[in-house]
């Protein structure tokens, strides 16, 4: 405040009205003089000589309806000087600034004795050539309310001309050791006996008495009276007040006014902001946050003690400022009076007075609050006063004009602008107080508002499991297995899934993951720079292109969801980062949580002795986080070298790493176990039903020679099927499969009804118009869909692949719980369709369903083993004993595959791991089993609806994050049988074939002869090291040639699931998508049924693909593209 601008009214309370006549003194005319001139209101300030009965005088305009008038009125309530009053001493001319030293201008605490105090600076203020020169003294430490201070200026201060400065007349007389009036009040000096100023001697005597203790104390300091050119003393106002003092950082907290201009936490609030240490990292992080922590104690600092019993129930209140602009009182707030304050940086305890507001319920993030205290908390009388900035913020009149210039002469533009900021921030609250509670600014000691953290945080809190998922933090370091916690109160399905997943040693290649966020994200800022995924081989990270994963977000989820669009590469560490280029809805970068901010630190969080190096962490927590920090250091190193420029630590809001496991390994090991069981069994051959049920197999009813070109479909009434290329059917075959005994891939070989599978075989017609078909025939396994049976599976394929020159036989089996294996079936070979075929295969018991899928694939592996046979003799051949075909080898052992719908879903894992198959047609199937259940934007699929309803009953409702999380766990569980997860190995990246050694319970590659190079091995084998010193030929699984067909608009297997599978397989759907065809178009064999034309074209595609692929390179003629074929 510019106290030197106090109006001339001060002159009426100073020592005289006019300057007294004094004797001439020996002094150069040009000598600079210290000024003490009340007539021009030019005196040193602050100064108790200007007080009026212990209070500041009423200034001109006090009480006017202006900010200046209100301030003037406020000053009359003070009994002393404001702590913020600048210490300024006027001189009559320019000074030699080299003499403005602490030796020549001394600053004291004055309580009878003088206590020297340090001075931060002494500077001569620019007078701009007019008026006096003011010297400002700035103490090193702020003055304390209620205490007295003094300044003494000695004659060693020089003017610019080098002459010593002289004292003003008032100080000359005030330095007298003798009274200036006698006992009768008459002047003791003739010079003071002036009839025109009869009271001047008494007034000067008053000044002498005021300063006498100061002169006496100065003499004790070695300063002679005649060496003093200026002396003054003042009392800092002791009035109890609600502090608002930015200089000492004593303001109500939390407080918007205490934030930096950009709304972030002030650096001054940190203890270690400038330190190169973990503490510095933490404090710099806190200083970058917008708003206040919700846990900040709500504190109103006071300048002096009060009686807490004076505080009424409504004298201190807390309100929540709602989004609609209204206010809601926060009930049940405890108000505590404290008489000590603790330095949060040093822990030092010192006297200090404050009120602390503690609501019963914690405050929330991203909320606004305000609090107030009335003057009544100070008791009777005027109570407790507001501090000046607070008062000026509460009073209703403008403090600055439109240009930002101060409208109160006592305040600089900068000071006034700060007060205007307070005024603007609390004006809605002041209006509410007056309109709703009848309280005006004159009733208030303090009103302040704040917002809690408004930033959006990317959450990393391992203590409650709120971290990015999947995450290496969830791997048990001792067992190497996943360690997902089972939520308290989890339903049996969730508990079972989690327990099953906790047997895994890595994460899913296909399931979505997520990153928890606290607050809302601006969706427009979610791009390739905001969320980056990479795979890491050694120290060579590969940034995943956006085509390989998608990011979705809904504020209701509280998570960012990351979903691979092609499977993650198994066995490679993957890493993800969220960067600060992602913004929250407040327009600021998303922020890490404090724990992750510490993980970014390049400084240790604990020392070698296990002692915390972070003031907010105990030793145990610091040690645990130090281990994590060390583990994360590699991630941060890799982030810097990411292709495209990389990211520094401070740009990363969170990071996570995980390693996906090999999704095909479990089924491959299960297959290896099954093959080992077959090895123990011996011969693997099909049997005829009649061998067990009839005395002999003469006139076997399951063998039929075909003479006509059509055949009545046994399980589709009224359908005549074209069999013009078929010669014979055997439908009464069966074989013992190997039983999948657990979802972990254990197997059993009971060789009883539990593992018995019915089989149908169809042979091509020997004599056809285009040429003759000659045995042995290649074989196509044709697998039906959900709810179907092996008759439907065989007939949709057999006639087309039997046509010359393809001449292939067709083999079909019932899927588990289908056809003759249905729970309602009384025979493996029912004479008609079973209405409940497929019931129980895919249900909300997803673990049991997973086993059914595994069983279906194992049945196909055993079937392939049976077809290939031993020593060139197929295990299918015995089915045709006692028929015209007995005695000849009918089957070559070369196998192709056709799978429709569910048949294709179980078929992709089968063809991926079966060495005898390298060509396949998959129709109306898809990948990502959870997508097949979920459906698409049009709703759930026809097979998924009932399952989703069951899951909703467990709390997983579509559209919620609980649903996303549940389906992610389901997808992870299903990885081991999902075509989408197997697809990368199906058409590319062929694997080693796997064998199982039951004796040692170990797995290893199928090996052959010793070798030195691959050229010595059979085709499809590779020479590889099988031990440290032995190389052998190792069997590789073939890369399959796959054609995938789709019906546009399919509601059973929705298109997005088929498209996902196509992308993962690397195949195109351009020529194999049939518009408006029914889901089961491939098996639509009735010429009058909807979809027959599409089915006929699809079967022709199938025939051409298998014929070319099983003999070489698979090709689809342009004439058979879906559009061209249907146009014919």
C-alpha cells in the first residue's frame, strides 16, 4: 500500500499545524534533510505518531460507496498498522545510495529494548524528478502482528553531494533529553513560545515522549542522539483477524486465490520443488496438478487467539457449489480450534492459531466448495476482522477500472488486480450469503472458495488392484503364474473363471485390456500419440500400428479399453503407455497418480538401508515401490527410443507391460496327450455298429449303394439332395475318441460310451461323365454347425468334392452333444433329426462350454489319426468290409477340411495343429468368441442372447464396464479354443508338431533322424537342435490354405466376428461374401429353400478350393466369386 499517499487529514493529529520557528543551525544550504512534515503528509511510515487514540484516523471519503471509501472506513477499525505497510522514509533530495546500508539505517523489534533485525534490502525509490525521495526498507522476515518495531537513521547517510544528511526540526526537538514544556505546560524553550501556535510545544513534547524510549535504547546501541537524523516507531495491528497474507503464505486453505495463475498447485506449497531427489520429483508433480487435493485440511489461519466457545453453530459453514450454480450446505462439519501449527516440511511445531473444518464425509475430486467465517467467532465487540485483501475482495465496489488500474490510491495496480481476482471468485458466494442468509460483507471475517483436483488421472494403485490390465504386476514372482484376486462376493462363474486363469503363465493375445481413469477424458484427444502400444523383442521395440488395436472410451466406464484387432504376438513382452497428449475435459493433460509419478523418478525411493527417501512414504512402502521403480526403468528407457521420436518420462501418465502366452499351446499339448493315449491303445480303427449289435454284418442297414442321382435327406424332411457324384454311403461307423477330462487339458481314454463318436463316410462315384474316379481317395472332413448332425455335415460337401477330377471321399462326425451324441439320443446313429441336438454345448457355464470346444477338436484329431491309419492302411477301411469295396484301400490319407458355423469354429484350431491337413474351407464362422456372443450394434447374436441374459443376471449388463471386464475374462478363457487366437499360426508362422512323453510327463517336438541340414529331412520337416549337441529332423505343422465365406447381415455369427477372423488369417472376403444369404447357406440343399442359390455357389467355391489346394496351390476361379456366380 502507498501509505505515503495518505491524505493531509493526518496533519491534524501530528505535532503541529505549521512548521515552528527554530534557530538557525550550522548546516550547508544544499544539505539533504530527512523529512518529517505533517503539513504535507510527508512523514516516515508506518508511524505511531499518526495514530489517533490508538487507531488509524478516518481518511477523507471514509464510508463512501467506492472501494476507496470502504477501505478508508475499514482502516478506522484497526488499532495499529497493517503488517503489509511498506517501511518508507522521505528525504528532501537525491542520496548517495552507497551509504544506504544496514549500519546507517537500522531496523529493530522494539519492546523496551532494541532487538536488531535483518534487512533484506534498502532502496531509494525513483522520485521522477518531483517531490521527495523515499527510501524503502524491506525486512528479511515479515513483521508480526501485535509487535512494535522501530527504524533509526544515522548521520552517516549522505546526500548525492557527499554531505551528511540532516535531521528535520521535529526530530531535532524530539531528541532532547529535557522536557519541552514545564510543569505548567508552558514552553521550556523560548523558540517554542509562539503566540500563533500556542500548542506546538506540548505537541512536540508528545512526540519527544513517544520517541524518548527509542532514543534511550539507541544510545544503548552506541548511537548518540546527535547522530540520529530520523527515528520512528510503530505498532503492528494486534486486532484478531482472519489472515489473508500472501507474503507469509498465511491464507485460508484450500483456496483458489493461492493457486498459480494457470490454476495449478503453487511451487511454494512444496518442500522440495527445487531438489534433485525423489522428494523433488513428488513435489514437482504436485505442483503441476490443477486444483487442490480433496484431502487438504480446510484451515482458516488467525492472527491471534480467540475463545472457541464464542463460535456459534452457524458462524463457520462449508458449502458445495453444484454444477447448476446453486449451493448446498455440507452438514456435519466439525470446527476445531488450534493454537499450534506444524511445519509440514520440517515437522517443527510453533505457536499459531487457526480453525480447521472437518466434514464427516470426505470431499470429492472435481468438485467446488466454499467456506466462510463470520466476525462473531471473535466474540463481542467488533469480533474478528478480515485481512485487507479479504475485506477488499468481499466489499462490493470495483477495485480496478476497465484497464486494470487501481481505483484505490493506497494499492498498486498489481495489488488491486489481486483483490479484484478474489472479488470475482467469491462474488457468487457473497450474493448467496446476502440473499439466502442475510449476511453482508460487513458481517464476514473470511469467505473463500476452491476446487478439488480437476485433472483427469490415469490410475495406478496396486494396493487396490486398480492398474492397467493386463499387467506383469499380476504375475506371481514365485510361481510365475497369473495371480488375479477373486473379488469378494464373486458369483460362481467369475470365481471359476479366475481360478482357471490363475493356472496360466501369461495373458491373452485376444482379450481387451483397460486402463482405469479417474475423471473424464476428452475423446477427441485419444489418438496414436496419446495411447501407444508396442511389442518388445530384446531392446528393439516395434510400435503397433493403429490397425492392430482399437481404443474405446465411455465416461460411464471409468476406463479406456484397448482391444487387439489382430492377436498380440505370443511370448513377446508388450508395453503400453498413455501420454500427456491425452487431455481431460478440463483441457489439461491427463495426470499420473502420485505412485506412478514416483515410479518415473530417476532417483531412488529408498536407500540401501531400506529407509524411505520420500516424505510421504513409510519405509516398507518405499522399498516396495523402489523395486517397482527399478522394474519400470526399462520401460521408460524403451519409451525414449520408440520409433517416431519416443517419449520422455514426464510425458508418460502411465505405462504397463505384459507378456501374452501361447494360446494354441494348451490344445496342442492336449492333442499330444491324446495321441500318446492312442499309441498305448494300439490300432486306431473305425468299427461298424453292426459288429457289436448283430450276429454278423450281412445286409448292414447302414451301408447304401446309390443308383439314383438324388437322395432323401435323412434329417431334413422333404429335401432331395443331389448325389449324382456319389456311389456309396456308410453311416453306421463309430470310433473311440479320447476324453478331455478337465479344462486344463488333461485327457482320459476310457474307450466306452462316454467317448464314442458316430461317423459317416461317402464315396465318390467311380464312373462319371467327365471321367472315372479311382481309389484310394483323398478325404474331406466336413463338420456341421450348432444344432446340426453329421448327415447335414456330410451332404453339404460330399457331392461337390466327389466330382471328377477331384474324386474325394467325405467323412463326417457328430460334434459333442449333437446328433447321436445328444443327451436325448438313444443311439449313436439316430434314424431322424434330434430336436435338441446341440443343447448344452454352448451355455452360460462357459468353463464347461470351453471343454466342449476342446473335445470337438480332439475328436477331429483322433478322426484324422484314424483316416491316416497305420502302414498305409486307413482306419476307415474296415467300415467297408463285407461290401463290394472290401479288399481295396479306399483312402489315401490326404485330408482337407470343411467347417460350417460351429464346425468352422472348432475347425480352425483343428487344422492349425493337425499335420495331415493343409487346405480348409470355413463357412459362416468367426473368431473372437465373445464377439459372436455379444453380436454387434444391431444387438446380440441369436446364439448369444440367452447367454448374455444369464450373464446380466450376474451383474454383467451390456454397455457397462462390468460387462466388458467379464467378457474380457471369458475371451481370455476362450483363447485356447478361439479361431481368432489360432489364426496367426493357421496360415503363417507354422509351429513344431508336439509329442508327449507320459513317463516323464514332458512335451517335445516330434523328431526323426539325426541331421546336419534341413535338406536331409523329409518335406515339411526342419533340421533343428533338440539338445545341446544333437540335431534332428523336426516335424513342422503346415501353413494352411484357408478360404473363409460369409453371409452379409448374418445374425448368428455376426459379420464383425467373421471379419476379425479374416483379418487374423490374412485372407480376403471380397469374393466369398454372399449378400442377404441365410447363415446356413452352405448346408441349404433344398432347391426351393431361401439361400439355395448362394449355397450352391458356395459349394462350388468349396469344391474348387479343395481340389486345387489339396493337390497344390489353392485357387478360386474368378467365375466363382460370389457376385459372378450368383449373376449366372
